[in-house]
């Protein structure tokens, strides 16, 4: 009896800089766990950088390298998972073209995530490019190129996955049953705030990166937002909205001691500096093995290249199988063009 294959996952990141603790809490930790239960494909989505960074592409290559290092340093294993670069899989671009014929412009304009991201990028309705409007179609091609069963998403990304499912259904209805309909893997994807209590972002300068040195971590934590009303050590403090306790909850395993620290803080028995020093120690202890693995990979550029080449090759093999099925269904499986009858 043939062995049943694992369900296949596709997820990834845009190469717009190094990854931070928010990425770890929100997705990377889960990805490491997924490797034993799923056949994982992790995409470095460099096409998607162009949607809102078209005038700033010089650093994309370095960002790809940094994301690869971040993946490997947190425990993504290239022997278990395939890490690949989106633009190195030409079949994705071909599928994007075919899929674009199956989606109307009004349907893309109704996608709430497109509206939110255009607003965040300060792109007006008249300035939205064809590529920005259509990048859910490109995402569908990413997912369907490897015939993924499952896509880990947060609530805000559900509209994109629904768009993918609609495209798969439209293709199957128009041509033949080639695609399955990938399911959302919704779980606990907590959002860690930036050190200023705002959304953690590479561009806002409020992120603690996985690649930060111990000194950088200490400097950032000491700037973290706490309780502005707690001026003196003996003043009662507030836990809600206090970034330092958000991080302690995320990275300190000793929940009893956290509860004890919260009680002392609320009673005015401990101050911000002492709490921040505790957090600095905890974060640097957490990041220490990550930094060590990163150094090992940084010292072996040939291995990094090999990991990406192998990930690209395996992904392309799967994408070619998909494209062959697509061409056959569409009657674009020409064979010898001179033998038509």
C-alpha cells in the first residue's frame, strides 16, 4: 500500500529586511513545528516587494540572504523543508498570467486587504498599479503552483486565501479538475507590539530583530514603552498596554514568576528599570542559540547557496508538474506544433 503523503503547506515572507521577534511569535515558531507534520514550502516572495517598493529594489538581494539566515537560525531545516525564491520559479509567472484571466477587476477591488494595504502604503486609488491590485492573483499562483493543501494565515489574510480558492474553482469549472481548494490553517498567531506600543514594523524602527546583538537588544528594551503614570518606583503601575510585560508573557516560560512580577509592579514594589533588566536577560538568553546558528551559516556561504538552489529545484519540479496539468486541461499542451490536424 503506497505511503500517504503529508499535507503540503506554503507560506513565507517578502524580502524587505531582517525578521523580528514579532515574526517569530506570529509565524516562525509555528513553521518550525510544522516541519514534522507537513511537507513545507517556504517562499521568499521577491515579486511582491515590487508592489510598494518599486523604486527601492537595491537591497532585495541582501534581504533574501538575511531572511534565509533568519529561517535557518530559528530552526527551519532545509532537509525537511524547501526554501525557495519566488522569481526563480518561472512557472509561477505563467500561472499568474493564466489566473489573471479568471478574475474581474471589480472582484480584486473588493478585496479588503488590498484596500487596507493600499492605505497603509499611502497609495491612492488612481496610483494603484496593475501589479498591486493583482497581487492576490500572484499569491494564488504561489500557493497553487505546488498544489498546497494548507496555508497558515492570520485573520487579515483570509480574503487572499478566499481569492485563491475562487481562482482554483474558476479554473476547474472552465477547464478541468486540476486544483484542490487549499484550506486556511488558523491558529494562535499573537501580535507582538513594537517597543513603542505601535504595530511592530521594520520601517518604524520599533522592532527587535532576530539578528540584533545583546547590546542592541538592551538599548531597545530600555526605550520600551511602559506606564507613563509610574514616575517613581513606589508608584502603582499598570500592566495593560505595558510593552515590557507583553514581551515577558511571550518569552518567559516561568508564568508563576511573571505573575509575581506583575503583582509587585502593580503594588509599586518594583520599577521599570528592574523589569526591563529582567526582560533584557530573558531575550538575550532566547536569542543566544539563534545568534550562534546564524554565525555558523554566515561562515558557510556555499552552504547557503546550496540550500537555496536545492529548494528552488525541488519547488520548480513541483511547479512544472502543475503547469503540465494546467496546459493539458487548457489544451495548451501542444506537442509538435506542425503535427496539428
